[in-house]
C-alpha cells in the first residue's frame, strides 16, 4: 500500500476547494458561508505551518499531500507556493469531464453561483423544494435538469474553472493530477456494474491524461463495497472526507479533513 509516509506522519490531509483574497468576493460568498472557501493569506499561513511541522518530523520531501477538489481556477493563486514548501505535495482531483475539457460548473456550484448573483442565502433554496442533500444523491445530469426546471442559469464555460493551459502549467510545476470520478454525486448507492463501468472510464481517463490512478470520492462518500469496486477498476489509492465517510476502514482509503 502506498502513502505510508503520509499516514505514519499522523498529520491529517487537507481537502481544499475555493480560495479568496481579503473579504470573499461576490462569486465566493456562498462557498465561504458553507466552509468551502479559505482566505489566501490565512491558507498560506496554515500550509506554511504544516510544512514546518513536517520538516521537524523529518518526513521526506513531497510526502505530505495537500488536496484540491473540483478544479477551481482559484488554486492558481498557489501555483508557486509549493516551490519553497518542499514537504508538501499538491494534488488536484478533477472529474473525467473536466480533464476532457468541459469547464461548466458542477450542479451544486451552479446553484451557489445563482445564490451569489441574487444575494440569496443558501438556506432559502429549501423554499424552491430542493435541498443540497437531495441533489448530491442524484447523477449530475438529473441534478442539472432539476436546476433547468427552476430556470437557474447554467454556466457551460466558467472562468472560475481551471482551463487546459492552467492544468498543464500546474502539472509542469509538479502538481499531481488525479481523478474525482466519472460523475460528481454520492456514488454509494450506484449499482455494482454501473459503478465499475464508470470508474474504469475515470481511471483510464486520468491515466491517459498523465495523472495518477487515485480517486477522491465525490462528496467524500464511500463504503467498503464501493472501495472494493474502485480497487477492481484499477485505482491504487482512494480518498474520503472524515466528516462524510464515517468509519469506513479499507486498506486503500485515506481520510482527509476539509479546512475551513
Ligand atoms: Zn467534489
């Protein structure tokens, strides 16, 4: 099993999404409210500290993973940060659609963008008869069609999402690119054969792209059954979120903590 130094160092692996500078801009308000956007200086201070602790512990260079989900272009603010923080290894988890060049917002991000544009509080979405929890459980296409029915605008090409050139640049800087699955939803209830087929597609996609056969479960959610299927699909490491995955104990699974 890989990742020994990451686990034995006893440091929890951060999972990051969005980054803002100073006060959150309008495009970041909802993400910030739900704990998915961090202020740049504060984030750099915390990562600096993680690097210092890792240096004191004597771990190998690039053995402490710092992970970024969902492919936000905000992460380019840290493009050079890791040059001098040599204990840390940045990892980008991108969906299969994203590495194929699709830069539309994921359904929930589309909903947050709409809330931001109308200065709505995310709690008010319940008035529309939808909930974040319910959306997360549905395949992306269904989530989108529910948002279509509510006339929530779709963003097919968002500058807030990393483009190919930016991904290529980060890759050249030594960032690891890995998979965030074939469809961004809670995959725990998908049928065995559908899940295996989708994950094989995702694993092949990421390898053809020059990434690692590692999988970050969408929404951080998995079970022993889904972990076994991902292993069968050829993934060598899997990542969950400690708040979401409960006590799933699979030898390939590494838990992460959302920094907020
Ligand atoms: Zn995600």
